[in-house]
């Protein structure tokens, strides 16, 4: 299933969400301009390497943040930014721009630490905004329980669009991450190059911590002089 859009209208312009998308796009275009040797050095300096975090190397700790602005290919960056575009604007709307930025960065760090916890001796560099975006999805799951996601389902090579409740769409997505993560426990990355546990940790952070960042529903309603959703 491929998400096209959600049914919740944002009340404010998501300046931080767009800033994050544009920053990731600009950095990826810079990556694409580099010769292979320079790109490898860029990843060596700024990608997340679990063993460097567990050994408390300053560069490794800094990479908990920098790695979430790097991507490994066009499909990687486009799929991540498309997902953030669909779900991030509404979460920023409920949190406010400054709190949303803090939430996004902390969610990415929590995702990175979860990945490190399950692969403490890992030496493979990890890049991508997926963990931080998973935190946004976890927050969306709580904040917009009645939302629906317009989803493209390929049916014998024909496009079929259906409305799926957001809690179902995101719940199924999370369960696939958990199953994939459990399968890779102890595999040391042998069977997958995807940081499943980063996704799980990010989603859990968003799900559990959203109340510390989001405006209360009634406060949000008064701010916009509009109807509010249940919190």
C-alpha cells in the first residue's frame, strides 16, 4: 500500500516540516554530486555507526543527529520525504513549530539509540530520516485517531485508491517493523540492511512522548477558533 494523502487539513503552514524536507533534499543533491570516494568519506564522518556510539566517540554521538539528514539513494530519500510530507504537517500543526522541531530531532536520536542498543558492536554506517519520521507517525497515531489515509493499492497493474483508517494503516506498518526487527535479532545485520529497530524505537518515542509536545485539544481549538479533535 502506498499513501497518497490523509484527510486531515492542516490549519497552519508547516514551515518546519517543509524546512526539514528541503534540507534533506538539498543534502541529498549534494551527496549525488560527490565522486564515490568523497561520498564514502562523508558517510564515514556523519553516518551513525553503533560501535562508535557505544565507545562514546564524539563523532559517533554527533552522528545520532547528522545521520538523519543523509540518505542512501533516490528511492530512500523520496519515500522518506513523501511520508513526512503527508503526516508531518498535521503533527506540526498540533505541536507548534518549535516544539515540533525538538520532537523530530529527539525522535531521531531515540531511534538511533534503539538501533545502537540492538546492534552495539555494529560497524555498518546507518543513514536516513526513517527513525525520526517514525516518531512523527507514532505521534500522528495518537493525535488523529479518526483520520483516514488515501492509499494506492496496485490491482493487476491497475491503480486502486481506497481510504484506510490511519490507525489501521500505521498499525499495520508498525507491526511489519516489529516482525522484521524480531527476525533480525542476533543477525548482526546479515539478513537486512534496514535498521528496523530504529523505526520501532522512533515510533515508540512518538507514541509515548507526544503528550509532552502537543497542545491540548481545547487549547488547540481556542487557538484556531475551530472544532477540536479528541486528545
